[in-house]
C-alpha cells in the first residue's frame, strides 16, 4: 500500500510492482496477518481502497 500510494503521488515513478499485496484492505475478518502499520487511519475515506489508489498510476504500468 505504501509503494502504491507513493507511485500514485509521485509522477517521476515510471511503473509500479506489488508482490503479495492484498486486493483490498476491506475485510469482514479481523486482521491476523500482515503489517498493520500500512493502514493509515481515515485513508479509506480520504483516498479510497487499493483499487482506487492503483488506478491513479494510469497510464503508467502496474504489475500486481
């Protein structure tokens, strides 16, 4: 999520690559795995979920 956000905001990044990234941070189950530190309070409301962040890279390539 950090790399996707940075790439979306920084136009000097020519492409993005994610490895093992979740498809969404929205879940019915409690977070029992992964790095909770990547979740920013209020980010869903202000920025959107990962698909919305990923779309901000367009037209630059993003490998998921």
